[in-house]
């Protein structure tokens, strides 16, 4: 029989903050370096590698958030999961509608790199309305 591990909310929150600062710090540093011209003379292969390197902290932050959910207590886990799913659904809907508008209505193109900020915007917007784990 597996014992349920004890949950320490302070530890989970502290780990999440540290992970987020580290991942987003790397993301910001790489983008600031690019904006300052540090990679202007990069080769196409180097540009591909750089894009993947800059993407890694985004993946790391998603992992950090999911790890925070896993390490949180049952109530927080339920609420955070509902918010995550709802924000994901909104992000999928908005991205799909906009993509189809680009194809059929010739609306301006929006970079797919903005999907992650859209997700966190949606997460922030739904969070005040999802306050129960049921």
C-alpha cells in the first residue's frame, strides 16, 4: 500500500518561485541579448539552435507550474488544474479562430510565439471565477 506523501505548501510555493525566476531569467537574458544585436550575424543553423535554446525556458516554466500543481495540496491542485484546463481551452479557441481569420479573412498574421502569453492572460482572466475545486 502506497502512503500519500505529506504536502508542504510553503515548500511547493518556494520551489515554484525559484524555478520560475530561473527559467524566466534565462528567457529574458537570451531575448535581451538578441535584441541588443548579439546574434545579428548568426548562421541559419545557429538561428535554429538559438530559437530552440530560447524556447527551453518556456518549456521549463510549464514543467515548473505542473510540478507546483503536483506538489500542492488537494484543494489547490483541483483549482489550479481547472484553471489550467480552462485557460488551455480558451487559448486553443482564440488561436484557432485567429488562424482561420488569417487564412480566410486575410487578417494580419500574429506570431505563434504569442500563444504562451495568451495562455497566461487567459489563466489570469479565468482565475477569479474558478474558486472551487468541484
